[in-house]
C-alpha cells in the first residue's frame, strides 16, 4: 500500500497540513503554496483591501481565472489544432509513400 506524504505548510502565518500521494504531488502542493503566498503579498502591496479575506478572494479569483483560461486553451488545442495536425501528418505520410 502506498503511503501518503504529509506536507506541512504555512500560508499567511497559518499552518496547514495536507497529504500528497507522491513526491511529484508534494512538489506541486509546495509550489502552489509559494504562489499563493506571493500573490497575497503582491495584492497586499498593490490593491485596495480591508482585510485578509479581500486578499484571499483576489488570490482565489486570480487562480480560478487562470484555470479557466487554461481549460479554454486546452479545448482549442483538442478541438481545433489536433485535427489539423492529424491532417498534416496524413499529407506528410502520403507524400513520403508516394
């Protein structure tokens, strides 16, 4: 049975204990925590805010919009580019076998 890796983090001076199923996932979790901390710091210096909840909301919106943009880009690749690449591959194969 695979053992979970315990990941102890601090975000905005608060401790969080998460579990990762692999060292790769642990790495992603740690990188994400650093990005969250950096964004909180950025927004605290550059955006109007009343409290930490405002900073966390701005950070959440940032990551949600980034995720949606990535989803949209992936759909474009899957629906638009992949079929065209396959068509080009067929043309190359045909010209090489001709």
